[in-house]
């Protein structure tokens, strides 16, 4: 699938004010700074569509982007940023979880995990919550350009091993780099296949 059109639609704090849920939707979540906004820019080929930053905590709202006039990509605030204030953390958790639980057109949540790190409890717990809430998700291992392929594979396998302590089956996963575009075609064809269901 090719992305011909990608436009920003609206930012919200309340899922009720999001666009009409009449098109397939895909949301990106994960720890602050893991590369959610950069991935949206990489997938759409528009480097300034979603706002990115070297500092964690950049994305603070539910941001809808309309793609090819027929489906939505959604950029969400990150979780797990230790330096964020307690009030901000609670606000983001409440906002994103309410959105994820209620958004009826959400076909898949992409959970982004930094491919350089070992399994973090905050990610494992978040995926547990998605499972308990029966929200379908896939995993994206980001920033693969930052280390060797061998290292990425080792880290991904370690995280998957940890997941198998809780899960009978592993979710679909992708490895990406917003620098080299690794994983772009794979994610777009996955979305395309879900769009057709
Ligand atoms: P929040 O909105 O704060 O939750 O962060 P985010 O997950 O949206 O991360 P963002 O896309 O803003 O990226 C954070 C930093 O990581 C930026 O400096 C990006 O340039 C960098 N980055 C993101 N993806 C990649 C990648 O695949 N490779 C490399 N080398 N850097 C990346
Ligand atoms: Mg962001």
C-alpha cells in the first residue's frame, strides 16, 4: 500500500471529541521517547506531520491523522516517563486508556518498544492490560538502526521469552527504524490487510 495523502485532523483530550468512528483506526503507544511520532512520519513519508522531540513527553494529546481519505493513524502520549509529574502521568494514563477502551473503530494498537532495551515492566504490564481489556495489539521494536542486527534479534527474543511467561501466543511483531525506513512496507501491508477485513 502507498500513502498518497496524510493530513492532521484534530487533537483531543477526550475520546468523545475524536472524529466520527466511521473509518478503520490504528493507534501508536509506548514509553515516552520510544519513537511513536517519528514512526508516523516514517510511515507517511512526511517528516514534520507528527511533532517529535529528543526530550520525552512531547506528545500530550490524542492526535488524529487521516490517511488516503480512508483510515486514521493516531499518535498518543507516551507512558513510563519517570520525570513527568504525578498529575501529568495520571492525566495521560486516564486519557489514553479511556480512548483505547472506547474507540470502536480501533482495529489495532501498535505498542512500541525500544529494541535496545531489555523487557521493561511498564511495557509488559501495559500489554497485560490490553489483553485483559481485549484490545487487539501488535508490537513494534523501534530504533533498530542504533545497534547491530544481531543485538536487535537478541533483545527481541529476550522480550518475547519474557512475554511467554504470561502469554500463550505472541502477538505479531515488527522491527523498525525511522532512519532507514526498515519495517515500513511490512507495517503498511499489515494495516492494508486489516483495512480489508
Ligand atoms: P513522546 O511523544 O515524548 O512520547 O515520544 P515519541 O515516542 O513520540 O518519540 P519521538 O518520535 O518524538 O522520538 C524521540 C526521539 O527518538 C527523537 O529524537 C527521534 O529523532 C528519535 N528516534 C525516533 N525513532 C528513531 C529511530 O528509529 N532511529 C533513531 N536513530 N532515532 C529515532
Ligand atoms: Mg510523540
